[in-house]
């Protein structure tokens, strides 16, 4: 087969698997798991073949016009460069691991067939975004992912948290998609085509008009999809969905789409220095603010959610300094260890019977109950904190190195102010990342108190997936910057000495300070139970999580106001802890600025409709009804009455005629 044919099959196979899974889910349940795993696995194999054939060299381009659409055609086009080839392999790998993991995690869930089909459709949509060479076709995959996330986040629809989270994720991302759609149309109109290659040619030749407006419109959609400030608030709440869904969204789909889109069209954004400055500020606020929020969360999945937002800030920061190689490098590295973190968290939640770190800190020997999750999560946390030689070190330091080059004036890919902004924010975030990674590890695995409950050994497929993902979390970064520079525009990905020393040093300081704070707070902590959710030893992991969501309210925010002296985050953040735990009240701000005015406007419309419009309608109907009633009362059926009325009317008419004739 040609490379183009293989590339077409990559998103098509998961789509067919999703369709078949939905059709056969009820009639032939035995085929559901094979239809979930095998098409995705086959797609992964094809992405590897496509990447091997592309080889990091010249991009593979192919196109055919779908239908005449006027002056700006829409084409079914492929554009596979080194970035697309590697990101597709990442998507296929994470999606396959999630599907395999889910066969054990949700083995007793009655809605597993629809869940597996939606995951396959989600994967197909992301692969379409990755390989698409036409922006309108890319938009199709972009929107399908939003729909799939709505259903997957709301998988446990019995719980109000899941229903609210799915609706919030859908509305917030759609809020960004409206200006994004306008920006796409403006970009296609200005370039005369929606083909990515033609758009980049138009930018290179200076044919793009109003680049600032177009870039800012596109950034709104990117901020919503990739959970960047100020449209990031949906992602922590999306943790109400199953843990494998969280891994898929955070590691390889949805949030990665926005970063990948900017990397694909980076010259469009570089055409406007104002847009690059906005991107730098957005990235700096996102990475530092989310890291502070992660340090204050009690729910283990919300810690990881804010961690994802923060790491996405690093990626957009690399783009803000004009280095898409560093951005995609960190996207790939982050995808491996973040998927591992979420899937390991699913095992830990099942073992502990709760999402709450405060409850886990009061359980001893939890790490002995889940040795596979303990060791693999330790690897992932070291990668997250960018400790060498783990993969996160190389990719994160490539971002800081790119910022240093711009700040020092060695490159002119972006304004110098953007370089300094990303460099300073990146170092502060590295300090905070080391702190919250150490806090998560200590509270989850170094608890003291009652014996952790024994819920039995997790299914083999769940633990096997953890070790599969531990390999790239440990080794990918070190291999990539040596073996794959041609895949990243030929740029040198090796970390610089200055940023390596500073970045690793501040991360170690953050971890050491947090460990010292934990030793101090643990010695003073009172021993009292807090928010534990007991799980049945034979319960399914997914059902345990649903129960935790339904009955463990502290895991979703209330814990911010409960005293927990064993938490080192409270000591480190001090008075800021209460505000960081609720995301610095952004939801409250949005409620005051948008939700309440909309609800007030809806109430006003309802009042006007009920009291004004309905009153008018009722009056318009009442008048003929009253007139009809009066006429009906006059119809007595008495002939004498009719004759009398006729004579009276005749007399009146005669008198009137006489008066008119005489001029009186």
C-alpha cells in the first residue's frame, strides 16, 4: 500500500470499530472488547508504518476536492510531516493502552459498549485532526472530539457532578469554538484556500491581511480546547468521568489538539507580534497559576488535572517563543507520563476506595497493596518534575532553553519580552511542580494510620499497561533529542547548561522543601478519619470511582475548608491555600459576570412572556369570546323577541332618515 492509503486507514479503522461496537453492543456483547481494542491497535501499527515511511523528511501531501464550494474550495487533504507522524503514534499508543486498560477497569460496567465505541470515535477524530491538510476537515475532527468528551465525561450520569462537568466542558469549549470558526473562515478567505500548505505559502509571501485579528480569534478556540487561561476551568471538573477517559483527554486527545494546531500554523501567529505576546502571557499565567492550584487540591485526579493545564502552559510557552519543535517534544513526552499518572491513579483510587489524598494519608501500607502502581507512578512523577534522566527533563528543558535563546537575543523568532516571560514563569512553575509532585507522592504512598483496605489484586491488563507506559516515561526524552532531531524541523533539542541547572535545581528545591514541610505537619497532625469511602472488596474499579464521585463530596472542592494539618500544601501556601484550592475563584467570577446575567435575562424574558405576551394573547382570545357570549345570549329562539327587535330597529332607522332629510 502507498503511504497515502495507509494514512487514510489510520482514522478510518477506529471509526469503523466505533460504528460496529455501537451496532453490536447489545446483540453480540462478546464482540465489544475485540472491536474496541483491535481496530485501535491496528491503527497504531499503521501510524508506526506511516512514520517510518515519512522518516522525518519531506511532508506527505495528497488532496482531492470533495465538492465545488465556490471561490474557496474544501478538500479532503493529507499533510503528514514529522510532527504529524509522531503525534499520530502518540495518539495511537495512548488510545490502545486506554482501551486495553478499560477492559479490566470497566469490566462490569453495563455501559461499557457505548463507552468503548465513544473512545474509538474520540481516537478517530483526533487522528483526523493530526493528519488533515485542510482546515475544514480538521474542524470536523475538532468538533467531534467536543461531542465525544461531553458523553464520556458524563459517563456516570447518575451523579450530579458528572452531569454538571460534561455540560460545563461542552459549553466552555464551544465558547472558544465560535471565534475559532470565524478565524478559520477569515484565514481561508484571506489565503484563498483552506489547505494548510497554501495558507503557509500565503503567510510567507506576505499575503495574509489582518494577521492579528485572525490569530487572536484562533487563540480563543485553542484556549478552550487546550484548557488555557482563561478558558481552562472545565478541565478539573471533567475528572468526574472515568479515569481512563481522563488519561485519554489529558495525554493524547482534546487538550493536545489546540497545541498541535498552533504548532501546525505557527507562522500565522508569528506574523503578529501582538498575538505572540498574548500567547506568552496566556502561557505564563496558565503554567504558574495552575501549578499553585495543583498544590492545594485534595482529589488526586484534580491534582493531575491542574498539572496537565500547567504542562500545557509549557507547550504554549514554547510556541510563544517560536519553537514548535520544543512544544511538540514536550507534548509527546508529557503524553506518555501523564497517561501513566492517570491510569496509575485509577488503580490507587480502587485500592483506597477514595479520591481524597487526605484520606489516603491516613492509610498505611497503601503502596504495598498496589506495588505496580507505586513504582510506575513514582517514575511518572519524576518525569513530571523534570528530574534527569526521565523524559520530562529533556522536553521541559528544551522549552526553557528555547525561552532562554529568545530572551538573550540569540534568536528572533519572537519578541524578547516573550522569552523572558516564559523563562521566568517556567522556572517558577518548575519549583511548584517539584513541590506538588512530592506532595502527591507523600500523601498517597507514605500515609500513617489505619491499615489500607485490601480490595484484591487489580486485573493483569491494568498493571501491564502501567509498565508499558513506564518505558517511554523513563527513556523517550533521552532518545528523542539524540535520534529524532530531523523530525522536529532539524532543531537541536538538547538541553542547555543554564536552564538544566536552574530547572533541575528549583525542582529539587521544591521537592525537598515539601518533604520537610510534610515531616513537620505529620508530626503535629491529629489522627482523625476524613472522607474515606469504603469500597466493596469485589467491586469493579469503575463502579468504585462512581461511588466515590457520588458520595465523597470533599474530593470535589469542600475539602478546601476542612482543616487537614497533615497536608504540607497548607503550610507552604499559607493564606493562599483556600483560594488556590478553588482555582482562585475563577468559576465564581464567571458566575458573576456571565452565568447570573444570563439567568437574570432569562428570568426577565420569562416574566415578559408570561405577564405581557401571554396577557395579550389571553386578552385577544377573551374579547371575541365575550362578544360571542353576548351574541349567543341574544339568540333566545323567541320569534316575538326577534320581531320586536326588527320593528325597533326599523323605527330607529326611519327616525334617523327623517332627521337627516330635514337637516336637523
